[in-house]
């Protein structure tokens, strides 16, 4: 009986923390959240390599990459030009080209009938978010193959009075030097800082950690 009461109290406390925001959940989309923009797809060059979630990328499977949605989020992606849709989990980070909002696996792109075109205007709808999803955010000013280019960008940010870092990382078995700055508890603050940099002519993107 005591054990049952203990777990009941623990569950109640967990629900209270979740509801009051004490779990530090900030701007994590709930089911029904939508986003519209350009989708791309990635395939053979990354097939069999490790994704940001630790899973092995299967180009023929159904998955996608997104810059900020929590890993493990399930989304419905609809091709706005033909009405075709597919449900995929977010298991990777990206895309990092232009204003694209999501990178589909080859298999998912086939379901959307966008393989030949390469790009498609889509609507993303969140269906399910991991129960204990928690995002922190940072600003990324580029990921460079040449460390010298990363250093140039870092020095530019330093000249503006900030303290960036250069991180050496392996992404899909390739070495990159990414320039990042800051750690934000919510997306609003990260986006506010990003706009400040952009107003000074420095482009960056908000990334979930």
C-alpha cells in the first residue's frame, strides 16, 4: 500500500512539474503545430551513416531531418502541389541550405512524389512529441570543412563582442568545424539574438542541441 501511494505521489509531482513548466520545456510544439516551407531530400551519400539520433540512416525508409523539432517527434508532411502525404519520425538535424525547413529520406520523398523535382512546398504537422522532450538552442554560423574558414567567422563574431566556439564534429562520417555561440533555454530568446546578428549582416540559424 505504501509503495502504491509513493508512486501515486511521484506521478502527481511529475504532472505538476510538466504543467507548471518546471521541467524547462520551452517552445516545444504540441500535436497540431504546423509549419509551411520548402522540403528537400537526401539519399545515397548518407545511406548507412549515423543520424543525429544515433540511428543508422536508411535512405529507403521513412524519416526526416529538422533543425529544431525534438528528435523522435512524429510529423505528417504534405506535398502542397499534389496533396500527397507521409508520416515520418524526426531522427536527424538539417537541412542547412537556404530556407529549407525539412530534409526527407529518399523513401519519404518518393511517397510525396518529389524525387525528380528535388524540392517541394510542404506543410508539416506535428502528430506526436516524445513525452520528456526538452530542447536547448544555440546559434550556428556555419559548418566548414576548412578550419581556417571557421576561424575567420569566429573572429568576426568575437569582434562584435561575443564568445563563439569552434566545434570539431563528425557528421555522416565527414569532419566539420562548426561555429556556434550561446545556449538558450527557449527558442524565443535564440531567435531574438539571431535577428540581432542578421541586422548586423551576419547570418546564422537557430539549432536545437
